[in-house]
């Protein structure tokens, strides 16, 4: 791997987005422009996730290094590494406080320390949806907005809240667990210990499981069914997929209405892999939210897709390096 040098005035940083399914890493500048990216499978069930994160960072630095060499630079100069990761993050320590079975064995990982020791660069670590919120308030729909909510519909469902212009972390960093709002108090059990959580209905994992269960009840076995296939079938008018997605939209409408009633936001950003279904999905979510929200609270609320789709988390992870360099922590 190329020789790395910390440079406080460097134009680029590494951004890493760690999900239950894949890890996106890239070289990003202070304006959120992406120079290059690499994606690898998380392989959470087979591999140690910190090793996979290090591998992804090494890959983008190596490619950046080859570009730097062509420009007659002797070393790769970087401002730091920012990570946005699934799981609950102790954001002052940069460690994983808790992770569900979606990333087994990840809890307790001192990720900030591991990356600093490996690469010799300053490192910031936060929850993946908190860094998505940083992208939105810096570059996207949240620019100039004081009250912003983000939901990420991926392997799980994550959330983040910017209130009065400040990212809400809670006592140690666990605020914004919107995926574990119960939308059905007598619903299916969740990995968190509760029942009927939003994550059971709106995550890629939950959508795929409910579709498989629906098909099994019809006597159909499709072991490879996933959320993307389910969404595609819904768009094509498939009855089973349409029933699954109706449940998804009802759950999202219920949860988002409760969030509007709680936080009185100006903007709600929907990101994550499931949201890549695009305008049709966003339209259905908006319709359900409108049905379930007090008109006085709904007035003026904008529901919008993430600024750069599934790259927003990686961009926001890198932006931490500039946003928090003076304080060393998020605010």
C-alpha cells in the first residue's frame, strides 16, 4: 500500500459507509465531491468486520496512491478518515457500543483506535444515519434548515435528528433509533427485544422475510428472494409483493407521522438501499404520511430522497473530518 502522510491542509479524506450488507469507501473532498470509490461485501457472518473495513480503506488509498504517483507525489496526503457505521456508536470514543445480529460480534469494537493505529491518521466514527444527516445539512435538502430528520432503509432501519441546527446524539450517541419505534405493539418480535418495530416492516431484511413468508403460505419456495426483487414485483403489479409493500408503507406512514408530531421538522430525508426504488416508493410513503398526520403539523414538511442516494452516507462520513476537526467531536 502507498505511503500515507497526515496533512491538515490536504484536500481529500477517506469516507467509509459500513452497512450490514456492504462497505462503501471513497476519497472525498471538502465539497463532498467523490474522486473514487470501492465497494466490498461486509460478509458479517463469515469475516471479522473491522478487517473488512481496513481492507476497503486500503483499496481506495492504494488506488488514490497510484493516481498521486502519476502526479509525481511521493506520498498519499490525507486529512483523515471518517466512518459512518451501522450499530450504536459511542461517538466520543469512536467505538461500537452495540450491534444487532445483522453484524454479529461487532459490538465492543474500538474502531477509531484500530483505524488510527493502522493508518496513522485522525479518525472520526459515528452512526451511519448521523453522517447521512451531515451530508444533507451540508449539501442536500437540509441546507439552511434547522430541523431535519433522516431515515435510512437498508439492511436495518436507522434514523437521525437535527434539531435547532444540531445533530442529536443523546447521552452517548444512541439517539435516533427510529427503526425501533413500534408500529404494532402486538407485531412480530424484533432483534431489539420489542415487538412490531418499524425495522420489521421497512428494512430490506424485513421486506425480504415477509415476502418469503407470503410466498411460502401460497406454497411457493423462492430461497433467493430479496427486497429488490420484492420492490420490482410490486412495481410490476404482483399481488403478493403489493401486499407486502402495502404493509411497508403503512408502517412507514405511522412511524413518520409520529416523528412529525414529536419533532415538528421542516424536512424528512429518506435514504438507504430500499429507497433506491425511487419516486414510486417516495410517493407512497408521502401518501401514507399525509393520511396519518395532523394537517397543522404536516403543513410545509418536505419528504425527499437522499442527496446522493446510497453514496450520501460515505460522503457524510468523510465530511466529519472537516466538520469536527477543531473540536474532535460532533456537535
